[in-house]
C-alpha cells in the first residue's frame, strides 16, 4: 500500500464506504475502482480488504475471474476481439492474429507505448455481424483481415476519438 498516494487511499476508502450497508459489496466496489483507475493492482486489493474485511484471496479471485477487471493498466484503446462461436467460425482468429501482428502484442497485453491493449473476448453479443471487434465501445462489424491495418492506422494517427 505504500505505492498509493494519499489521494488514492482517500478515494478508494470513500468508494468502499459507499457500499458499507450492502450485503455483498465487492463487485460494486471493484467496478467503481476499475472505472476510476482502469485497473485494480494488488496494493489496491489489499486496501479494499483492509476497509471491507473481505480477504485479499477472495478479492484477487474476483478480479482475475471476470474479464472486465484488470490487474494491469490498459492502453488508451482497448481492442476486444470476439472469439465466440459465431465470430470464430467466420474468421475471428485470423482477425485477432492480424491485430496481434500489427500491434506487436499478444491477447491480454498492452503495447509498450500504452496506446493499445488487445483482449480476446468470448462473446460480445454481436453474432449477427460476426466477426466483430470492439474498440473502446465502438463496434466494427463483419471484419476481415484486410480491414485491420486501416483500423489500426486510424487509431495510431488519432483520427478516432
């Protein structure tokens, strides 16, 4: 916890106190922290444990089980490639492989420049427009491998907000 600033400790403490009367507050606390900081490192989990009485093991288990929580900072642009059944059979593996090649990272990693995080997702509920990729909430439907370089270039050049 020594790595956390006083302001961060105060804010995380306030987030924990928001849910002190909830019978099962952990998901709400972690969600608020993830929204605020973009990830939930071990020192934050230790502070949440101290403030709530929930064991670090339980908190860590929740953070690592759910894909929307992260132990490490994510890039400015989070590229979520759906690998659910519909997307997979329509070539999603080739699409994610192309993103991986162009970005120089594997799924679950963030580029050295902090610009991109590549995530392999199980299903984003876009089966009718498979294969689909989501970048910071923007869904790209029916992607082909040939679409990927142009998409990456737009984000690299700051053409997309």
